[in-house]
C-alpha cells in the first residue's frame, strides 16, 4: 500500500504514465522538503503522456510530504476525474494548471507555489529586480499576471496564458510563483532559482530600496545569455534531487 492508504497503480497504468507519476510525486516531496508547501494548498501538475489531454494533480486534503505516485489524481481538461478514486481535486488548482497545460505543449510539468518570499516579490511594483546572480539569470524568463482573486473563474485562464506567453516562469501578482518545464527537472530548477532570487531580494530590500545595488547593465546582458544553460544544469541537478529524496523522504515512488 502506498502512503495515504492508496493501493499501488504501477501495474494498472502504462510505463510512461507511471514514470510521470513518480517524477510528479518527487516534485511534491521536494517542495515540502524545502519548506515551500502551503499546508494542503497550491499544486504541481504533469501532463500524462499520450494522445488524451489528461494530467495529474494532487488530491485535495493531503500534505505534500504525503504524496506518492499512486495517490495522484488523473483528470481531463474539463476537470473530470478519469480514474477510479475516492479523492477529489481543488478547483482553483484546476483552473490555473489546466490553462497552462492546454495552451503550452511544452508545459509538461507546472509548479505553482505560495511561498512568503514569492508572494512578497509578486506584490512589489517593480517585480523581480536584478539584485542577485539568480535574478539576472532568470529575469528575462519571468512573466507577470495580475491578481483576480481565488482562481475559480475559468474566464481567467485565457488572460493567464496570454500573460505567460512563451516564458517559463511567472510571478502571479499578490499570489505566488509559477514554473513550467518540458521535464520535471526543468520545472524544478526553474522554480528553485526563482524562489532563491525572491528570497535574496527580500533580504536585500531589508536595507531599503535606496540601499541596494542593482547589477550593472552589461552584467545583466551577459547573464541573460548565460541563463540559457539552465536546461543543462537541470539535467545534472535532478538525479541528485531524487537521491536526496531517497535519503530524506522515501516512499514517493509507491
């Protein structure tokens, strides 16, 4: 039996779906391990390989450090659960994630968080500032979406994906952070660097806006180009992240 009293689905789904389930459960555990979860709220989702537009998301009511591959819920783009389960999903999570998955073929994995630092920077008028190396590497990849209240209105989906465009990261104003990736590794490294950049900005601004030093324009331009290597970095970092989970939060692959 998997955590959360959920029987293993490994023999009941395709090998490709199971691999995606394991990677998605790993992302949930990593978010919890870094202290970025928000009790039972926020979401990480993944597109299920295959012709159907199905994706996996967390069952509402479970903490991220409880997540397993078998516990994840499979739904379609209309929010209908398409597997046998007694669990249900958070409709607000469905609104955001279904919008991105439907609009972006490359958005195989989507991570949305409500961290203190992420919300704080998302609430600052200037957004992410070039105060740190992390921010300079990511700044050109960050989109912005205005706050419209709890994400329960499906009409918001069109505006959200229009604001995201072809970017891989987003600050949802007054709300939180978002990262998308072709792979779990890419999404994870993107959100990791974005969250660190936000935390570093909050720390720097404790000195006041006039007391901080922005990176020089030439350095910003240089790091913009260097930031293209993030996909290579993610391929190196992801195996280590899984080894860390095996040591500190085993069971996600059940």
